C-alpha cells in the first residue's frame, strides 16, 4: 500500500510531517527502529500507521497511567474501538474481562510494571505481536536506574515474547541515552532516526531574581503573558500555594501533583486540554503525552534536575507552530534544592548499613525481601522510591555474598548520585553562561545551531511584548462581563479550596 494512501485512509492527512514517513517506512521494512522526534511532531503516528498496515496486535509500553489513558481516549475519539489500557485503573473484574478477550484488541497499552507480571506476559505470548512500541523511551535510561527498575527488564521480556519488531520513540535523548535504549532493549540491529531537538517557535528566557521576588514575578508573568500555560515546581506545597494566588488574581488555575488521587489528576488534565483552565501549577509528571497544541507559555519556578527534562517540559508549548515562551526563574542558591532532591531519591549510606544489619539480625533470605518489606522500610526509613531502588538492586545480585552486595550497592549509589549532580550543574551552566541559550541546548544534544529565530533567547534578545495578553474586544472596546466565565472561575476556586482542606 502506498504510504500516502494509508495515511489518508486511517488519519485523513494528505502529507507526512518531517521524519514520519522515513520512520514508518523503516518499521514496515521489518527494521527495529529508534526514533527521536521533537515533542509535538506526531510520534504516535509512527507506530499507529504501521499498526494498521501490519497484521497482529500492537503492544505499547507507556510510562505514566495518565499518559496511557490520554492516548487511549484520543484513539477512541478518532473512532478506534480496538484499543485498551491494562493498568491499575481497572477493577479486578474489568482486568479479567479484558485479558479474556485480549486477542480482539488491536492496540494494547501497558505499563512496564504490569508487563513484568507472569500473568500478563503469558497472555501476551498467546498474541501475534506485529509491533512492540516503547513510548517515551528515554525513561529506560532516565528512570530505569533509580525509579522504575522494570524499565531495565523490558529487553528480557521482549526476548521472552520472541523478540518482536520494535520501535522506540523519544523526544530527548543524548547519544549516550540512545545507546542505553538500544542496549537494554537488546536490539541486535536497529535503524536510528535522529531529528533536531530545536523548536524555533519557542523563545527561551532566563530571569535571575531574588528569592523573595520569585513568587511575585511568576504572578506578574502570568498576568501579562498570553495563556494557556504551565508553571513547573519541585514542591507540591508551592504548586498549591501558587494556584490559590492565581485564582485570587482571577486566573482559572489548579495545582497538579502526585498527592492528588487519580480521578482529580485526570479531571485537571481534561479541563486543561479543553480550555477550561488557563494555568496548571504542576510538578514534573504533568504534561507527558498531553495532546494540547495551544500552550503559549512554560514557566519553571524551580530548576529542572537535568536538561533532558527541561527540554521535554518546554516542548509542551507551541505545538501548533505559533510563537511561545519558556521562562526559567532562577534565584541564587536554587541549585541547593535540586541537589537535596537528587540526594533524597537515593538511599543514604547509613540506611544501607542499617538495612544489612536488619537482614542479618533477622536472618532474612534475599528471596524473602519483599515479604518483609514493611519491616525493612520502617526500620531503615526508606521512601517508596528509595525502597524500590534498593530492593531491585539487591534481588538482582541475590547469588552474591551479602557483604559484596552491600559494597556494590554503596558504590553504585555514590556513582549514581555523582551523575545526578553533574546533570544539575549542567543546568546551572545553562543558566549562568553568557551565551545563546538555544546554542547551548543544541550543543548538549550533539547539534550545531544553524539559524536563530527573531525571538531566540534572553541572551540574543527577547521581546516579551510579543507574548503579551490580548484582551477580546468588540466595536465598543472591551467585551462585557461574562457571567458564565465568572461562575466557572468561582467553581474552580471552590474545588481548589476543597483540595487544600483534605
């Protein structure tokens, strides 16, 4: 089938976006493929179109429940009924029913953790998998080491499924990360398609402010800049506080973070997508896979922990190709919070020593680790992230002497922490170096700057007036008071106040 005809038949488009046709061709020629395309340039089509052309099921491994749910809803809205997500949203009855009729689905979304269970793997083995998709594949490297050990097991699971044709998709991956992806997925041969990470429609600004001024400056920017937009925080508490202040200022704003239940998070996402919210004050999880093309600004209230994350997050603006703005607010000493967060994600040496003392005292076997996890977590003061990291590391070295495992773990933590610190200091370099911010980012990802847009960055020149809010008018000037908008704003404020009292 001619690709343009297939594109029109299944999606109603007459032409491909840059990079899509080459990637689809690679997959249809039976080549394992790694593709890096900028955020918002249509990565999902690169597996959906081959999925329609090929016989059999398409299994998509997706990192976040919200991302998975959003993609499923998008496909259903396009008329695809043979799509399902296997995740913790399902009740036991729903899960059992879906697994019973799994072969009837064409597109099957699943998390790495769910795919790692024997029940799901055995069900997958009964399918004819035409294509295995790893969405947001940089997470294999970014999260797999520390937060999501199941990402590092995908390669083994892929092998157990007969090494089906595979495509790995990402928007931001350095050469080292791309090598990680290929290695951990055990792709013996792989075609790579790497397109520029540059988004010329996004102007990149750095503003250095005093610590006390930062909150007021963020409020001022939101008041002046055309929305909708996202403000990223490293603190749930500050995200909530800012959302309240923005609502008091008349903005339709809500906070989004891991402390909210799944229902609340999905509701906020949908409100934002359908223009019922102007601003979302969010922690870093928000935005991945969100299908909203008219985000006009991204503000970083806190430093991101790495340039990869920063590029992912600002890339959620301007997907419609129109000018958008990314502003990073920096106060002297902000890097200390980033360093504390990085350290908090990994266990301390004292916690590791305490863990092995408890294991020896209670004569616990490695295979019993998860059985006694409540005792070990409480005794050692592990966070959920720290425990997941420690337990995965120890069980993967279960055949070794405990003293050797302890030493290996201590050294590994030390090395990982240094890598995290190096990435934080690279972000600090980006902020502080007197040079073009766009060129700095491109160089980090192994590219060279060839041309610069009019609104490039705060170093090259940035006209904030370009992004100023435009208030709707009629022949008589400003539009009259709209009671529906005012009522919606009041309801949002009420919901926010309810969340604060929980």
